C-alpha cells in the first residue's frame, strides 16, 4: 500500500480553501493509502504565541478533521510536537543545507520584501522542518494546496542532498495538487487564507458564516440586469460545492436577470449549510469532548513515532552517530 503524509497548521479556523485544497483529499485518500496526518504545531509557533490559542486551535483543527470523516483507525493522526524526531531531523538537515537555498523560499522572500523586522529564524527555517516532517515517513505522495508546491520541491532537494552525502536513505516524495481547487479564492478575490481575513469557515456559527458569505465581493450590476455567472465570485464558490445540475440551474438565474447578488449569496449560504450539515453536527459534539480528541491524537502519535524513530535511526547511523 502506498503511503501519504500531510500536515496543517493550527493557526486558525479551517476554511473552504483548506477543505477543498487539502483536507478533503486527505480524508478521501485514507481509504486507499496508508495515511499519516499531523497538526503542525511546531510550525505554528512561528505565529501563535498564546498557549490558550495554541491549545484551542489544535483541538479545533482535530475536531474539524474528525467531523469531516477522518478515521483514526485508518489514518495516524497526531500532533507534530508529540513526535520529537521531527525537530531532531530538522537539525540534521540544518547542518547540511546552505543559506542561499533557504533564501529562495517564497515566505522568506515575502517577509524580506516587506522589510519585516519580526521575521524569525523559525520562519527562515520553516522549509527544513517541513522537509523533516515529510521525509521521516518516507511517503509516496504529499497531498497539499498549490501554495505548498515549493516546500515539497525543497524537501525533494534536501532528501537528494542527504542521500548524496551519506547514501540512499530518504524516499523522494511527490506532491499531489488538485488542479480545480489548487487556489480557492477568498471573499475578496485574493487567495483564501487565514492571514488575509477573507475566509469562509466551514464550522463557524451560522451567524458568522452568514456574515462571511454576505461579505463576498461583488460588482455593482443592478439586480434586474442579466449577469455573467463566470465573472462572479459567489458563483465560483457555489460551483465548488454544488452538483452540476445545481450549478446549471443557478447559472440560468444569473443570465435571466432579476436575480441579485444578495439572492446568490443566500443560495450559497444554504448550500454550504446543507453540504456540511452532518460534519457540523459531529463537530459540535466532538468539541464538547476534548479528552476523546486528545486520546485519538496520543494514539496516533504512538503509531507515527514507530516509523519516525526507525527512519531517524537509519539517518543517524549513516551520519556516523
Ligand atoms: P492558510 O493560508 O489559511 O494559513 P494553511 O497554510 O494552514 O492555510 O494551509 C493548510 C492546507 O490548505 C495546505 O495544504 C494549503 O496548501 C491548503 N490551502 C490553504 N489555503 C488554500 C486555498 N485558498 N486554496 C487551496 N488550498 C489551500
Ligand atoms: N506548511 C504547511 C502549511 O502551511 C503545513 C505543513 C507542515 C505540511 N509540514 C508539512 C504540509 C508537511 C505537508 C507536509 O499548510
């Protein structure tokens, strides 16, 4: 059985972009792959500095995955910080990686371009920890959104570098990026991201969700005019979740006229609530039982650690430790 691995930071509430670009694939693939999935709480420390938030967001992300159908019997689901091998392998890679290699990373270049004085060593080193996350588990495939492509490529380079220096140790991983949902836009038309405040959160309370949907940017075409659905952000979201028949029927309403963006937003809100009806119920139940979630993550860490330990020992032996 081929192996997949992925991680998501507990840096805020999961949104439609996370779900369509990554989480959905993770959950679907657990059926046919040996799956490892972790909450990247070491990476999240580069931005989350409030212990209460770290705890709450970690539990929230775990509850979200479980509510969406992640089966802990099929997927080893764990917190990155529970498997110290990630940090140890990170150091090994640090010691054999050149600075200019990391200076090419998008996130670092962005921080430099913005002259950010608060850019940490952790932000600079982020891709190396991610390489350690991935390579420890020797996965065949790493399912992620488009924005992670460079990180996977860097992991491949780091694996090749180690293998060249010390002999074949790490498997070269391949990214899996779903084309249609590689970059889900946000409510303002930029990429949807927790850091841009333009998200639609799938488990938000109904009133919050409504506010987010009603906030989707539209143009000022009058209600009575016919509209081109393909030019409307609301329609873009609708299409991502609807059946082809539902999409066709909404497109017809746009083209006919007398159908305003407010109406389209109402249809979208209804669709989201319907689409996530079961997961939202499960999520409410799960969030009331944090002990159950913690136990699942602890059991997952035990499974993950077995593999991580083995790979790290192989690497250490090759190095001469
Ligand atoms: P954010 O940008 O909101 O902080 P993360 O960096 O935590 O999101 O991303 C978690 C996963 O979701 C990654 O695999 C990432 O590629 C994917 N992802 C995030 N935003 C989007 C988006 N707008 N469209 C598609 N995939 C996304
Ligand atoms: N950097 C990823 C993100 O922001 C999260 C992540 C950390 C990850 N380690 C990983 C994703 C390993 C895939 C594989 O979304």
